[in-house]
C-alpha cells in the first residue's frame, strides 16, 4: 500500500470518527462530504504519482514498428498486404494486425502480441494466424535490430528480425535453421512502409 493511500485511509477513519460523534446532522453531512473529497483527492494523487508498470525504456524498444503500414516483398517491391501495429494494454504491449488478401486461395490474417517481460529481461511475442499456426517467440535487441527466435517443426528454429531502416521503413526478415543455428535459410523478407 502506498504512503498516500495509507494517509487517505487514516483521514477517512478520523473523519468517520468525528461524523459518528457529531450531534448535529448537518455537521455529519458536511463531515461526510469532506471525508469523501479528501479520500478522492488523496487517491487521485496516489494514482498520478505511482510509477507506470511499463514505464521502463525496455518497453519502448520495439516502438519503431508502431504505425499503419503497407507491406512489400523486399526483393521485387511486390505488395504483400497491410499491417497495423499499435501500443496496447496501457503501454505494456504491442499488437499487430496483419492482412494479406492476395496470399493465395484464401485471405491470410495474422495477429501478434509482443511485450518486454521484466521478470526474465526478454521480449516475447505470440503470433497466431487464420491457418491455425501459432508461434511463441523470445528475443530482444541485437545491435540495431530486434531479433526473436521460435521453435519450429522437427527441431528447427525460426528467426525473425525487425530492422529499422534509414528512410523510416521497417524490414522484417524471417529465416529457418535446421542445424541448431549454425546456418540459416531464407524464409521471407518484407519491407513495411508507412501508409
């Protein structure tokens, strides 16, 4: 319990004592109103001065990805889809809503939630799509990139890199390793450009 909240509870208790012992009903109403005002004011001050749970700079390490984007293949600039990346959960997480209507026979839709976890000092991302795939990634800053890895089928490892570009775009590179990370095979290479 914060110091301000304790102080507010003491003030409310003292005001309650005076209300109970007061003989004048109008004084009791006044005391009750004053106690509520003091309690409300103290609680508001305590809330405004409390540290935000996700206020540490580590929670902002992926903010360069936040925005509304058109997504293209890096190799030939062909359109892949669109993506909306937004800060959610009182600035504790980042949500992606990805849509690729040109992705074959059916529209492809995927959503991810990413966040820094202060308990282990790492970033985590859960990605799920409308084909039933789920990826549970772990990672963090790697020089100028944000790099995540995820277990894949048959003991393979997926790696996903978010790379901030000088022009404000973001490159997302996906690779796969079947030899414990010694070598990586290309998967996808996208460029996110702001709408």
